[in-house]
C-alpha cells in the first residue's frame, strides 16, 4: 500500500535529507514537501479535495517562521475534525528542552526524533504504521 507522506519543514537541507531517507527505504510513498505550516495546511486541504483523506504520515518541524509546528498541529486538529488524522512525527533539533517534554504529552504527536531522520527510526515508524493498518 502506498503511504502519502508530508514533510513540513522550512529548512531545505532537512527537507532533502528527510526525503532522501524515505526514498531509500523499501516503502512505497507519495512524498509532498512543504516549506511552512501554512503550506502544510493548504496541502492538507488539497489532499481532502483530491483524495478525500489526509496524508498517512507527517514529518513536522516545530521551529518555523510564520505558522510554527505547534500552530500547525492546532490547525490540523481544528480544521479537519471528522477526518482520520495522520500520524505526526516531530522532526526537530529540539534546542528547547521543554519542546521535547511538550511533544511527549501532545496526543496528536505519534513520535519525535532529532534531525536528521535515520533509517532505523523510519523503519520503526513503518512498522507502527503497518500494525495500525492491519
């Protein structure tokens, strides 16, 4: 089964590294990259309009100009009530220790990882996603 994956990160190097890691896995993915939280919300609306569903997985940076990751999560929760919400994995440098603690407690966040995304962590995510869908 093809998994739709959004990468929402304003750092182009991080976007590239995350995309590359995903492409090198054995999974079957449609990958959409967004450079801001606002662009991520628009991509979610497009996904609903075109496929009647949200992406399966979102890799989300927390620290972005404009709509940051926390604001994105709040908008995701409020704007897409009634839809199956994606698994959100925070991909961040976690320079602020309180962000990691808050991420652990946030019910919308399926997991968190320090940048860059590693193959081993991606394998763990794919296993969890497979178990969810079976």
